[in-house]
């Protein structure tokens, strides 16, 4: 009986090992999923950068807004509307 079974397994090895490997892999995956703890999520680099920049802005003296009487957000002429940043006079 054993020689017949070994001949069968040797002949049809690819057809036997693929389902066996799939079953063993499925069982191992589910066991590992049950016992494994998920790692704590860390903030992304972009979130860290945004938090750092926000903290720097909050600590700086630029926190006070300009008074509305100055109207710096309204251009005096039409030519000041779309000015390149290099041409802006402070």
C-alpha cells in the first residue's frame, strides 16, 4: 500500500502540494491574526510638519490680525491686483 501511495504522490506532487500549502497557509494566517497585536498608528510626516508649523505660528508675534481700517486686503488700483510676489512693496 505504501509503495502505491508514494508512487501516486511522486507522480502527482504539484497537484497534491498546492492545496496542502494553501490549507496550511490559510490556517497559519488566521492563527497569526488572532494572536498578533496591531501596531499603534503613528502620525504621518505631513501631519507632524503641519502641527510643527501651526505651533510655530501660534508662538510667533504675528498672531495679531491687522485692523480693518487699514484695508490691506483691498488693492488701491487695478494694477495691484495680480502682482508678482517679487514686485510687491512692503
